[in-house]
C-alpha cells in the first residue's frame, strides 16, 4: 500500500511537458542542442537560443538521452508537427511543436 502511494506521488511530481500554441522551429538544420525527456518528446534549442518542445504522437522507445537523433519532414528548413524524429532508426511522428523554456533539470546533449 505504501509503495503504491509513493509511486503515485512520484509520478504526479514529474513535470508535465510544455503546452502552448503550435509553432515551427525555424532553421532546424542549425539547431544547437537537444534533450530527450525520456518519455514522449524532445527539447530543442534553436540557433537563436529559443527552446522548443517537440512531442511525439506515441512513446518513442529509442528516444533516450544518448540516442542518435535526426529530424525529418522539415519543409523550407523548418520543423513543425507534421515532421518526425528518427531515434536510432525508429521514426516517431510528431504530434506538436511548441515554444518552451529550457528542459527541467535534464542533462543537455550538444549536437
């Protein structure tokens, strides 16, 4: 009983992914760094220093902190919700791309 209570408390304590108005990441080929949230998305810092959060439609099993990641579907060098993340060969379709603050306490991985 106590163990399930602690588990529920820990799950509830994890920060929710950013929510907001849909946007695009301009000049995605020039992004500076990315940080996987370990669940269902990735924080991306653009070449201007602005952070974005790209959430996948479903959990992306290979989207881990040290995964090889690329971004596909970028039209005119912009990434939007119609693009995808490829993590170690697995394509994970995006559901949304929103502006965000920096990732909460996660280790950053330069490109």
